């Protein structure tokens, strides 16, 4: 009996090899550099969308922006800064009055505590000035690395890469990182760009997340990153998307 002709495994192996070498060739550093280059063209002006006139105002507005939109914060801060124009005034605020002013930003009781605690610390420990060192900023109530990096980069023009939900989400979609923890994402991205670009890169990613790469409906067809984005055209899977039921 003639031996059965076996299918040549050649094609399967080479396809596998190709996939592996493609994976190995993906370079997150080069990808970040290219994304940063294109975003700088797409968004030549770097804009912080929280209205402010000085470091104290930006720090206060950023504390208020937790779990709240910048648009809402910008509706609240004019009255806030008229009533409390500097850290001394805010440090001595009546908590109930302060809570009433910031109520619409949500979590107003803890935000009021943080704002007053931040202002008291500025007055008592920093002569009423906002410090520029991240190690000092993160000791202030309500201030984590994200807020500290916003102040560092926007006000002091110092290296600081704030990772908010947009920056984390887009970094993962674009293949810049696989990490979820914002601090780990920040430290990974820091490796890929010069310090002078950290702040502007973060602000541009935020703008792109708001204008094009929406969390639920990314507009891949008009996105200038589509040809290099590993998520282009893929269905969005996230907490807002129901996964198909598992087959039993
Ligand atoms: S191609 Fe789509 S998923 Fe990728 S960054 Fe652009 S909008 Fe977002």
C-alpha cells in the first residue's frame, strides 16, 4: 500500500516564525517616539484644559478634577478663586462654605478637606508657595504623582508625565505599554522620551483621547495614528462593553 502523502508543515512553521519575528520586532520605544512625533504635528499647541492663572490655581483645579470633567471644574473655579484668591485664604476657609462652592464637582467633602489641607501645608511648610519637587508635591493632601506631574510640567516646565485615564488607555491601545498601574505606565513611558517632552506628550495624548480616540467609540477612520496602531479597527472591550457569554 502506498504511503499516505503527509501535508508539508513548511507553511505553518514559517507563518509561526513570521508572527514571532513580527512580535520581537515590535519596539515600544520606537513606537512611542513615532506617536510623539505625529501627535506634535496633530496638536502643535499644547493645552492644559484646566483654567488657571498661577500654580496655586492649577494645583487646586487639578485636585478638583478627580472623577470630574475639566469643563465642570472650569465652571466652579472662578467663584472659588474669587472667594479664596491665595493659599492663606483657602487655609482659613469655612469648610461648609467651601463645600457649597465645589459641590458640583463630586466627592465635595473629601475634596474640601484636601483643598484646605493642601493650602495649610503650603502656608505652614512652603511659605505659601507651591513647591516644584515631586517629592514635596506628593506630601500635600489630595496630591499624587499625577497631580504633582501636572503642576511640574505645566507651571514649572520641568519633567513630569501625568498618567490619567486617557494617557493610560491610549498608551495601551497604541502598544506603548501593557501595564495597568498608572505609576508603572509613567515610569515606562519616561524611559522612551526625553524629560523635556514628558509633559507635552501627556497633554497631547489627553487631547487625542478626548477628540479622536474615545473610550467607547474610537474614530480610527480619521485617526492619524491608525497605520501604526495595533488597536485600529478593533472592537472596544472594556468595562463598558459586554463580553459575549461563554459557551457552556
Ligand atoms: S487608530 Fe483607533 S484605537 Fe488607535 S489611537 Fe487611533 S482612534 Fe485610537
